C-alpha cells in the first residue's frame, strides 16, 4: 500500500540505475559528434607534444609585470608546452614549462620576490640548499628535499629578477635551461 502512494521513480534502485544509464547514453550521443572529446587507450608514448607560444605569453605578461621578463633561448629539440600565471607568495609570476630533448620536463618561474623567499613561497614543500652550481659565471643555488615527491629547485637572481627552475630532468638539462635563460631576450 505504501508503494502505491509514491511516484514510480522512488520505488527501487533499479529505476535509478536505468535512469542513469539513459542519461549517460544521451550525454554520449550529444557530445561525441562535436569532436571535442576523444578516447585514446594506452600510453602517450610517441605522441606529439602540444606546443605553446612562449614568446607571445611572456610578451603579454611583460605588459603587466613590474619587473623585466626574459624569453629563454630555447635549446634545440626542446618544446615549450605549457604557460600559466602563478604566484610566488603574494606576487604574480609567469611560469613556462618545457619538454626537454630527452623527454624530461622543466618549468621556469620568473618573479621579483627575493630568492630565499621565492624558494620558500613557490609551494608548500620545504627544501634546503644542498649545493651551488656555476653556470656561465652565475651562481645557481640548488634546493632539495628528502621527500620523494618534492622536486628540486635550481634558483638564481639576475638584475633583480629571481628565476626558479624545477621539474624532472637531468642536471645537464637544468644547466641548459639556466644557460638559455641567461642568454634569453627581453620579453616585449
């Protein structure tokens, strides 16, 4: 008698399951023809790397920046594949990511926050300076954490701008991006 007073949709779980299946099928039928989605099972090995125009991005960011930005002299075989505005502490900071020639990944953050503060404020992960590197007569400080999922940061300052490089790549590739940044052109 209680079932007769309720609408049919509230009678059992089977009705909800059927309703959900119908909704999913309608979504697939509407979205699939647009071409805005795809299904690619397997790994991305051998796939093309998405490219971004780092020069255009950094040029736009330079218009709103209180400090000069640099477009690195991109090493041969590297691809700029991401660009975004982030924050270091309370200061805005442009970040450009690169896929390296050996399929590593590095990202360069530029900020006017002093180096020690920038390393501390770039994320919530604590790191300690473990060594310095000399790259093209520039002292680069390397910060490391013993936590397995925290990436190293290579940091240096030039003309009042702090550069932070992090990612998963070899030390040689970190050095390459430092050199590329030092040889880079002003963003305009």
